[in-house]
């Protein structure tokens, strides 16, 4: 391998290194307005939902293909017994509020009560329609998944469990970065790239000049 090829290989490797160093993961920040709407469950098994206070302080960095999971909410019911109307599926909607990117995304789901043989086991479940994909500009895309939840009691204690139990279950959220937003096109080459290219051209010129002098002598 001659000197010129070695110089070009070195410059190319430096460009790759600089490019990877400039590629940074995307930062997500949660807002403080997340919620779960359970108002429509009053026609069936009436549910309650609370967002964990820690959600609003969540901030995380993701590279494309990476995921981050955290406790999002907990849900339950105060009803003491499963009746026929509680077996119907009821609509619930989660709203996930992001400060970065500035988006509030809704995720639909259904809650329903269940009752086993002789009503010995009673409980409820929530199933979400996910994953939900969110486009947030310049080719950026991420997905959200909420974990399905189930609570089951026994010994005829009803869907909220024994008197000391709230009959609740946790809902986890998982955010996966699909693609990062494309940066705005630069009108001029980046300084590092320009310097490296200039250095390469200069070194090649010096090499050729030395060869010419050697051939003339």
C-alpha cells in the first residue's frame, strides 16, 4: 500500500470517528399533565386511575432501537362485587404528556370485570391498544406501549380484594426510539470535516511534489 492510499485511509477513519462522536441520542422528558380517563367505566365496572408522581420527573436518552420503561400509573376499583353489567368491556384512555418532544399522545384501551365459577374468583383487567407510533418531525419516530394489567381475588372477596386491599395493579410505560429527527442541512461543511479534508489534500500534494522532485533528480 503506497503512502497516498495510507493517508486517504487515515482521513476516512478520522471522518467516521468525528461523525459518530457528533451523533447524540435523543433526550425525552416527561411532562406533568399525564392522565387516564376512566369516566366511561361508570356504565360497567367503575374504575379509578392515578398517575405516579415520579412520571413528571422522568428524563432519559435513547439511541435508535433502545427502550426505556417506567411505572406510569396504577388502576383499581372500589366496587365490592362483580355484577352482570360489570362484565361488559368499558373504554379507557391514557394520555401521556411529553415536554420533549412537546407532545401529548393518547392510547386507547378497555377494562372489564370477570367472575369465575360460583363467583369464587373475581377481578378485572385492562388491555391497551398498542404499540402506538408517534412521528415528531424531521423523520423522528418513537413508539409507546402500556402494560396490560390484571387483578384477581379469591375466597369471594370481590374485585377489590380483602378489606385491606385497594384491588389495584401497576401500569408500566415503555418508550422505544425508532428514528432520530434529521438535523437541518448545513450550508457549509462542518469545521472538523473541512480541516481534515484540507489536511488530506495538502498531504497528498506534498507527497506528489516529493515524488516529482525525486524523478527529476
